[in-house]
């Protein structure tokens, strides 16, 4: 009887551990490493745009932890433009645009009359 009880406890404990290891926190940021030894996504290469601050008197961007303004230097580049969602860097041989949200490019909205015409709503 003791063997059956012991075997049951071992099975329950191992099954609980297996289930716990398989759970993933859906609210965890993608670059977070919880020390579990699991392989996470690779760290981004190059400068990363982290924040943009725009006021009537100045434009500031935070790139890889460094705060830079329009016309200032970041590494080997000069900040030539700061917009709502991107920063343009000019190197000696090229230009690079850093986006606040990679993969998302802001487009201008069509004029209201043109939009209504396309929708077929004429008033």
C-alpha cells in the first residue's frame, strides 16, 4: 500500500512540475529573460529608437538610452529629422531611419471629400 501511495505522489508531483514549466506569461515583454534558461528572441542589432518627445520649442529622441536633439550627434551619425514616429540619422556614407514601432509606417490621411467619394457616400 505504501508503494502505491508513494508512486501516486511522485506522479502527481512530476505532472505538476511539467505543467508549470510549460506555462508562458502572455503579458511578459518579448525580450524578457526570466532566468529559466529558455532561448528568447535575439537582441536587436544597431541603434534602437525608444522614445520621441516633441514640443513647440524642441524635438528630442531617446536612442539606445541616449537623449539626442535635432542636429546633435549620436555615435557616428547626426540626427537630421525627428517626427512623431521616426528619427532619421545621417552617417557619412548613408542615411538610416529608426522607427518607434518597427514595421509600422505612418501615412498621410486622404482629404475628407476624397474619402467620402471613395466610400460612395455623397452628401
